[in-house]
C-alpha cells in the first residue's frame, strides 16, 4: 500500500484515533510522508491543527518547509496563538517559525521572546538573533574587506530592514547580552552611528552604553577606529567622554598600526582638520607599549603629531620617542619631522644622531646640520671625514673645505697677492665645489665680493668652467668688475676666452658692446687693441665713439683718426658722440677741432654738446 493510500485509510478513522498517526508521520524525515501529514493537519475542513506544524517545523524537510512558507498565512496565525501557550517548547517554536515566515520582522518578533518567562525560550531566541546577526555581519565584513559581489548584494537588500531592527535589539541588549549586535552597529559605519550616538547620549540602558565602550576599547577593525575618532571630535560631551573612556582602556599592541591605516585613508584636508583639533593623545600609551612599531605606522603617527594641536613641547617630546626605533628610516624621519615643526633643539638632536650606527641616519643628521648652517658646522662634521661611507666622507670634506673658502674670502683683502694666489690654489685642490662657490659669489649684490671672486677665478684657472658667468659680468654695473672680467679672459689667451670676448663685442645689444669696450679700456691692456679696432667702423655711434676713446687711451692713434672723421659725419648722432668722446680724450688739437666744427654746425644738440665740452675745458684751465 502506498503513502497516499495509507492516508486515505486514516482519513476514515475518528479524529482522536487519526491524529496520533498524522503527528507521528510529520516527524518522519521523508518528504512524501511529511507532505501528506502537512495537508492533513492544515486542512480547515479536516484536522485543522496548524499548531502541530508550528511545533514540528524544524523537523520538516526543506521542501516541506518551503510549502509552509508559500502558504504562510494560516501558519502565522497559528504561531501567534502558540506564543500564548503555557508550554515553553511551543512558544519557542512559534518565535522561530514567525522569524522564518516574516523575515523583515524577524528581529522584532524574536526580540519579544527575550522577555519570555522561560529561560529556555529566552536563550533559544537569543541564539536565533545571534545567528541572524552573524550572517549579516559576515556579509558586511566580506563586502568591506574583499569587495565580494554576493555579500554586497545581500547587504544592499537587507540593510534597511537590519538597521530598523537593530534599534529594538540594542534596547534589549541587557536581556540577551549578544556582543555581535554591538559589533554590527560599529561595523555599519554611518548607518549605525545614529543608534550608537542615541545609546551613548541617553544612557537609558547603562549596560548597553558600557558594552559599546568595551567593544570600542577592544575592537580590531578599521570602522571601530573611525568611530572612535568621530566620537572623540563630536561636539556632544557624552560622545567625547565615551570615546575617551574607550581609548584609555585600549591595551592592544596592534592599535597604533590600525590607527595609522585609518589615518592614511583620510583625505589630506580631513587629516589636517582632525590633527589640528587634537589637543591630547589619549591613545599614546598604546604606542609606548607596542613592542615594534613599523616604519609606515611611525611615519603616519609622526605626521599626525606634527600637524596636531598638541602643545609644542609635549608634541616634540612625543616625536622624539621614535628616536629609539629599531628602524633607521624611522630615526631619520624624526629629524625631518622635528625640522618641519621648528624644534628649538634640532641642532642638538642632529648632533647626537651623527653617532647613530646607521649611515642613513648619519646622512640625515649631516644634511640637517648643513641646512641649519651653524657657525661651527665644519667642526661638527669634521669627524665624518673618517666615516666608512664615501658619501659621508665627501659631504664632510665639502663642508670643511667650504668653511675654509668662506674664511679665505673674509681674509682676502688682508693677504698679500702671493699668499692670496697660493691659498686659492690650495683650496681648489681640496674643495671640488669651488667652482660652484665662485659662481655664487660673482652673483652677490656687493661688487667687492664679485671682484674678489673674479680674482680667485684667475688664480685657480676656472674661467673656462665659468664662461657664462663671466659673460654676464661683461655687463656688470660696476666698471671695475667689467674690467676685471675682460682682463681675466684676455690674459688667459685661451680659445674659450677669445670666444667670450668676441661674443660680448658682437652682441646685438649696443649697450653690451659699449660696456665691453669700456671694460677693455679699463683693463689697461694694449693687447686688447687688435680686438677693438674692427669696432671703429661699428654702425652704432656710441660703440664707435667708445672704441675710439678706448684704443686712444690704450695707445693707438687710430682712435684720434676715427674721432676726427666722426665729427664731420653727416649723421647727427655720430657727431654728437664724437663731440663727447673728444672731450673725454683731449688729444692734441682736440679743442681746435671742436671750435672749427662749432662754426659750421647746424644741429642745436651737437652745438650744445660742443659748447658744454669747451666750457668744461675753459673751467679746467681757469682752475
């Protein structure tokens, strides 16, 4: 006989005889048998005992359960009736069935069971709530840490319902004491913050508030740290107090690294704002107790300290804590951070770190000292001249030599010429940067410094390396500087020197050519005459007049001949420049030449210039 035939026979029995067989059948783990029993128990015209389905719901196979869910209305009514049963196992089953049949109201339904008189019911309901929360929590973490698509979908579908249900569950926390709900709210970030804030501000349930503070003091997740920082800087005192209490209770050595990770993910603006609002580091004891803080964490915490609102003396002391790090890059970063905040004893710290076992730290300390440029810099760095690392030795030697160069320039005017030259050549041998130093000196505002530099260039044969610099000095506003520059490149008789002179004299700017010619004249070197002669035919009146004046003063009669021709030139500007130059050189017959020109000159400007020169000469004779 088949199952169907068996139930047909049972249907003919009286109810009191039939019911025990049907109830026994629904407990059997066979889908066909349970299905027939389900139909018999749920038939309103038959046995009409959906309450027995509720009581044995968790004995049903998956397929039969699904049939119950599909026609849930009578079973929901039956479960609600069972909640008033005097039997604890009936009430327990009813709570669980309602949670399955009404998933969106599951938390609130199960939450009511937390106040049941039976310990068995309360514990069972609490376990069900915990399982439900753990499932959501699992997907929440998987979505955040791994970006799991399925978990993200699950969270999106259930977020609204879960957030709605969490409120009553938090209020019932003293009844179930399930930590997962606290963790779930913390992990929910912005979604859970209003629930946390309300719990901590109202303190209507001290046990729940205490549970939050405990969770925040032990949680090892990034959302927990983010929440701590948010509470700590919230304007509401109770939230600040809760965060402070939690931070003071933290003892985990991993907190500094976790905090650094959270800080590293903030935008620069948020990071700065958070740091600037920080006046006290309630978490610092976790840093001091951490056995080994990695370089990334140390760097981020030092950066936070540097930007913080912590009182400067205390801030600097905390930064100096990292000087004891086993990592050389951390110890080196201490110097950079202290320099950024303007630590008043930075030089002392840098000096102590010159003795660090790491060359990386020694280099950082040496660079810091060089940047600070104390008067005794060379003496401080001198011990590094015997360092094992070439870069350290080179740096120390450069600074020691540089100090010698500075001292040499300060003593320059007091030294006799031979000592000056000998000292300059000695410095050039030990200071590889002497060309750089000379390049800096010849750009100094003080013309005396530029002159000294030019003389040293001559001593150490550095004119080739400083060709461009010397070119600029041919236009120097100080005539002595221009003359010295010309003299250097002229006397070297080098190809590069001559190219430099030709470049100056051939410059398209007439002022550059005129200045170069004046510099040649001031150099007093007759060797310059052949270089200048072509410029007696220059198209520019000022250049031609300056050249004529220069070659005359250097000893060539070509200057006089050029001026004699220029004073009768058809070009007014040529005659004007000639009148000025004749007045400057005063070669024999110059006055007669000007007087003769004055008689026939028609240009008012030229006549005025000739009159000015003649008047000046008359005054000299009268004087």
